[in-house]
C-alpha cells in the first residue's frame, strides 16, 4: 500500500484510541473517589474510637483511684480493729487476774451427809413467810405465742428478780451455751441467733430446771449420781458458789419430763427447789433455798403426785404442779401445796392452759410480771395469769 493510503487511515484509527483513553480515565477517577471515601470513613471511625478509648481510660483511672482510696480506708480500719482487739485482750487478761478462780465443785461425801442430815431435821416444819403476798392463780388471762426456736425441749426466761429486759434461752436438755438476747424484740423478730450473745458455762447443764435470779444463773449439773446447784455470775462469767443438793437417790421430778431432776423456781418469797427421791417416789418434794449460800432452809413432802406431771412453779409460797397426759392434751394445774397452810388444796382453783402443740418441757413463773414463760414442743409461749387473794378462792 502506498504512503498516501496510510495517511488516509490514521484519522480513522485515532477515534477509537481517544474513546478508550477517556473510559480509562473515568475508571481511574471512580476508583480514586471510592478510595477517598473509604479513607474518610476510616478517619472518622479512627477518630471516634480514639475518643472512646480516651474516655474509657479516664473512667478506669477514676475507678483505680477510688479503689486505692477504699483500700487505704480498709487498711486503716483493719489497723484500728487490731488495736482494739489488742486492747480487749489486755482487758480480758486483767479481768481474769482480778476474778477469783471457780470454786471446787467436787463432791465432799462428809459435807453431803451433813447437809442431808440438816435438811431432814428441817423437813415439814412450819414456814414463816417473808412477805405479805397472799395471791394465788385464778385463771390464765391470756396466751401469746412468740415464735418457734430450737429443739422440742428447752427453757427461756427473764431475770426473775431484777429489772433487766434480757431474754435467756437454754436450747435442749444438755448443753453448755446460753443465748442472751438484749430485749424481747430481738428474740421475737430474728429467727437466727446473730442478735444473741453467747455465754459458755464452765460445766454443762442437765434438764430444764434452771433459773436467772438477781444477775445470777442457778443451773443444775449432774456429776455421777449426785446433782449440784451451780451459782454463776452473769456479769463477770464466773462460778460464785456451788452446792451438792442434799437429797439421796434422786429421780426425775416430773413423770412426763424425765430429763429434769431439780426445778429451781422463784416467787415473791425467794428461791425454791422442786425435786423427787426414791424414798417417796410417788410424790413431789419442795425445798426453800437460800440464794446467797445455796443452803436448804426447809423441806416439805407434798401430796402432789409425780405421775403425769409435766412442770411446776411456785406463786406466793404455794407450789403449783401442772399435769398432762402421755398423749399430750390440755395442761392443767391440778395440785396446789401451800407451805404456809393458808390455802387448802381443795380450795385452789383448777387452772387450765389453752390447748397448744404438745406438752411443756419448762414453765418459769415471773413474780414481777405475773406471767409464765413456757417452752412447748419448740414454741416459746407467754401465759398471763389472773390473780386472786387466797381467801377469795
């Protein structure tokens, strides 16, 4: 082909080349625009993440600073508690050096024989009253069920002589730890014992015949075949005195409560001990106790039978024995023995207690409140008593 023909073809070939170049440039521009959009989006996200990371860092630093302050406060409290514990230990050590050692409570056979002989000489003598109390129970005026606490058998009471509002709880018939609640409210509202102080006794108790009287706990300890009355000071937690109970061959005092051998009771006249022996195993015996020396002042054989008896208490010098049945039913005061002789048994009111759950394992009369604190199958009950003069019954 000649040269002049090639020159004629060049314009025809230039048109497609310009079109391809234009398409390529448009494609490159689109890709660059998309890349710029992605770069802008990445920049925005990076800026947002950086801001969030900075805020999180500031929050963590604030939390670490607060935690450090709390740790320092706890360290100071721990150091203060350690100082108080150290001071308390020194005070306890000082008190232990000031309090006398617990007296020996081993059985002295000679002393026991002498006490038995002296008590028998005073048996069934006429009683000279210490007060002018002439009331007796007419009926149960009201019953209040407080709660259910502990096992089926136990004892709860207040101080029968003082004005303290503390509640003392003896859970079970053989233990060595007494729960002490500051008031009735704490005992009633809280099911656990976290609101109670614990008093650990030097010797375990037996039965449910114990008593709190004028700041002292009078409780029964069994040692072999003999029984001791332990006088325990609740303020300084020491044994003040102890005495072997001067009665031979003791047996459970209540036919329905085989775990109680001595029931220590309080009334307007002072302290009493209710017990039973094989010498007269059918009936219950009564003794007047000296709260200071634990000596037996007088003793009586009562006409009240042990059979079907579940508890007893003393009111104005008169023993009131509560009876039930082997299959628990309604409790009743069916025998009254007045040591002063002013109330004949046949003239006493037959007092019935409302039907409840089972039978009483303990019944403690409060002379200052004129009510009975009872433990009935694990339930704690208060009986408010209606009183009358003895000549009106």
